[in-house]
C-alpha cells in the first residue's frame, strides 16, 4: 500500500510469513525474502495500464470514440496471440477494451505506439531499474533489449507478457500514471529520530493531467463494469486492473495451470490517495 502523492509505503508484506521469536523453525528462504522488492515475474494485464497511458498521451487513441473489433485473436509476425475470450468481444470502444482486458486491443495500441515510444514510457516509469526503495535486495526486472524488439516482442510487451517486473515497480509506476505524471521514490522510513525524511520526486510530466484523468476514468470503469467488478464497493470510487500471468518454468517455457493472479487498485478515483497491489502465486480453489 503506497501513498500516491509521496511514495510513502504504508504497508508491505510477503506471505507465508514467520514469527521472529521462533525464526529457527523456519526455512531461510521464508525468513530472507521480501517478494515485493526482489521477485521478478511477468506482470500480465496489470501492465496494460502503462500501454494505455502511453497511447492516450501520444494521441494514438481516443478511448471514448475509437472502436476495435476483437475476433478472439490477432496474428503478429506469424504468431497467433489470443484473447482470454476465445470467441472475442466483437466491436468495442477502447474503454470496453480496457474493461474487458482484451489482449488484441492492447496489441493494436502497442503496434500503433511502436517500440521506441512504448519502451520510452516503460523506462520513464521506472521499469528495468531499481526504484531506490530503502530496503535491501531490490531487483531491477527484465526488459527486452530494444535492438532485439520486433513486432512480436512489442505486441506481447503491450499486454504484459515476455518482460519481468517487481511489485514495487508496478505500484510506483501506476502511482505516477494516476497522479498526473509524477514518479516518486518509494520509501519505508518516514522519520529518523528528529529528522524527517523528505519525499523524492524522480521525474515529473511523464504524462499530462488530461491523460492521467482519462486513465483514471477507464480504470474506474474496469471496477464498475469490467473484469475488476469484484473490487466494487458501494459509495466508494475505486479504479483498478486485474492481472493473470502464466508463470515461466526452469526450462524457460510457460507452465500449465500455474499463474500469478493480481489486482492493482486505487481510491478515490477522482483524486487518488492510495494505491494497493496484491499478487497471489498459483492460488487454488478461488472462484
């Protein structure tokens, strides 16, 4: 949980946890891990927020007026990329593309942006490098080498596949997208004795206020009408995005029936104060 306007971390945890009074009874891997800062993983559809913000900011799409036809799949460089709804969603506005988390729609946005533009936003939002949070062992994530990015790599990146990020990178980037483009360094320690820790603004004007407003509207619509409707709470304006990412095995291939499920949300959607992110590693029995 992070404050949108400063980068202050209000809560962070990895489970299963351990009781420090009985640390000797726990495996070292459990004691030493802080998954939110050092585990790299494919983000899946939560990463679509980055593609959406870049496309709106570059005026490649009008989410209210432009439409897209989803047949259920799209071919890129000879590869077939499927939507989770195999029969497709048919004609949609791009607001509905976001609501429905439609992969072919985001492939369309990624190809419109081109690799140089999309990866510029990815870099400016802090992916592929440490956020600088005051915790040990932070990972950088893994991005494609831009020289090796062809249309297929661009297409999969646009919907969050083929790259790796950390949870703290995602929270930091989404905060910047919904707070009118200000990227802060996340921090845990608020005060040392009598010295107050000042928030650190790393970059601003990544996107315009108008873009930020349109992204917030689209993500509020996801919760009100789309794939994030389980996060809807009456009388609260909540925005957010779901994510389902197939895990990669030791052989470099995607594992069967093994996913990281996630949700990133914020409230209130008009003037966000908090971003909340949760990821579940291969959950079972969830409906």
